[in-house]
């Protein structure tokens, strides 16, 4: 293995913005933000949108994308108007 070609790894806190869960992981990611962890030390903070704490494949919770389709929204907006009388 070649020496000094690999990035240096260090502990980083990843925060899932959708669930609020935080994980302390060895990573090569860099960040300008820091946070104080449970052990009293400060670590770089990286915000992520999805993690195992919020992804439906890991949680088993399905999210509803839309509760009603386009036709139902159209009918709710314009009602059951008929063009027969015109």
C-alpha cells in the first residue's frame, strides 16, 4: 500500500435534518460547523437529509406522497361542473 495518498479520517457527527438523529462516525468529511458531543469533545458537524433513522427502507414507515390524485384535486377545485348546458 502506498504511503500518504489516503485522506486522514477523524470522528465527525452526522445530523439527519429530517429526523434529528445524530451519529458519531469515522469519516474523511470536512465541515466548518462544529458541535459538542456527549463525551464533552467538539467534532465537525455534517448535516444530511436522509439516514437510516429516516429512510423508509430502514424504518418500515411509508410516507404518502400525495393523498389525492390530480383528478380529485381538479374536482375539488372546480366541482362537478358540466359542459352539457353550454
